[in-house]
């Protein structure tokens, strides 16, 4: 541990000064995604105004770890940056330095920077993750829980197409034919210009997300609008911003907002106009995106980022998204861990009770809308 040094960049107005270290770690990390890129983090600062510190760890002047950290002084909780627009998160670590020295150093630095902290949380870590790798090296209590799922489609070869539900693909094709009898359909992919983004934002605002009783669309929130416009201008090169549109008689009726990183197309947003909801326009565009990926064989996968219920019909592959918690060894930290431990003990008992007693007649709300 004597060979490891640290640097705190506290409440940065910009992280451009960390760009070279960030880029180096992206190149050597075995686990990476768009949500670990410095440009994504820069946009979180500039447009979502998320206050956080950055902990940089070096081995003989070579960066080996970067962690953007938020601290809630009232809850005494350290977290990776989180927001409604952040579906996945992780830190950056050189896998060659995942050892007990790093775990002890992080614990020590948390104590110095955030006296009295009781737990650290990574709320949406897609497996495998760098933060999960630190678990085995952490000197104090720890906890991991699979709270979400990440759905994705392999697209390395055309044979991967056989993994899709044939029944669902046939149904989507049927709806596409029905829609094509009413409109002339056109598919556009790989759009990067500002006007294409604005078209997508208007499609999403005209979906259920923009309805008066929802108002969760990007255009309904000025910060979110600025954030996605900043993403478009920030990302180029190896990490690409891309818009896909489905046009009906020249008018966009469905769209996708994607970031492409290391052979993976992450669909951050899928939207369709309410007037074509019965046709499943989002599904029609998704099928064309997948067919294009199979034909071109340039992508390893198309990733939905989250695990929406409507996507189960496609028979996607899935990986867990975890909530990972590292606890301090102080009294507050151990008390917090005890609560997590008790919840784990009670959970199977609760599940047994739920299966024994009849379910309520009140239907549960759906998790997300049909694409």
C-alpha cells in the first residue's frame, strides 16, 4: 500500500483535467461501459448539476482507480452519482490492482474525507462490475443484492437472431405490415445531427411520458433536455451518440436514443407517439435495429440498459444489476449492516406468507410501458 497514492478532486466544476487518467483506465479496465466514460461524468456535472468528489488512486504515478463519489451528510452515506437519468453506474479500476491493498486504501480514504460515514452504496452496478470486484478486498462488512435486471441481445453473428422469440417477431412483422398499409414507412439509423435529436425529443414528449398525468419526458425537464443535448455534442469517436427514427409518410412516429461503446449499442431511450401505440411502433423500430445489427455484424450486442417487462416477449438474455453496499467498521456502520442482515433473514418468510395468502384483487401497476 506504500506504493499507492491518492488525489481528491473536490466538487469539480469540470473534470477535463482528469481526462488523460480517465482515458488510460478505460483502455486497461476489463469492465467498461458508456457510464464510465469521462464525457458522461462531465455531462452529469455540467447539466444535471450533481455535486460529487473524484477519488483518484495512483501506483507510481500511473492511475489505477477513479471513483466519483457523492456524500449525504445527513444519512452519512457515500454513493456513486445517482439520478433518474442514470440507469447504470460503476467506478473505473485497473483489474491488475484489485487486491487487499486497494480495499484498505479506499476504507482509509473514506474515513479521512468523510468522517463518521456509515456505508457506501453503488445502486445500479451491472454484473460484472469493478465495484463488485472490490467486495472481496473490503476490510469491513459488505452486502450485495440483485435489485434489477439488464436485458440485451447478442448480435455478433446472424445466428444470434435465432435466440429471439419467433412468435413475437412474427407478431411484430404482422403489426408492421398493418402499419405499412396506412403509411409509407422509412427507417433511419446512425443520425447524429442536432435536428435528429430534437425530432426524437418531440416524439418522446408526444408519448405517454409527456401526458399531463405523467410529465416525465425529457422535454418536461429543462435539466434533462440540456443533459441529452450536451451528450450529443460530447460523444464522438469510439463512443458514439446515435438516433434512430421510424418515419410514417415522412413524419417520425418512433425513435431510439443510443450510445455505442466498445461494440455495444446501449438504447438509453425508446419512444413512440401515442397515436400509433396500437401498432407497437417502438417494437417495430427495435426489430429493424436488431435486423440491421445481425446483417452488418459490427456490434457484439444491443443492450436495453434496463429490464422492462415488455421486453420479456423478445426472449432477451439478461444479467443482474446489483445494489452493492460497503459498510464502515464503526458503530453506525455495523448497525446499518445489521438492518440489511435482518432484511435478508425476513425476506424468505415474507415470500412464504405472500404465496400462502390470496393475492389482492387490485392489479399491480406495470413496470414501464409497452414499446
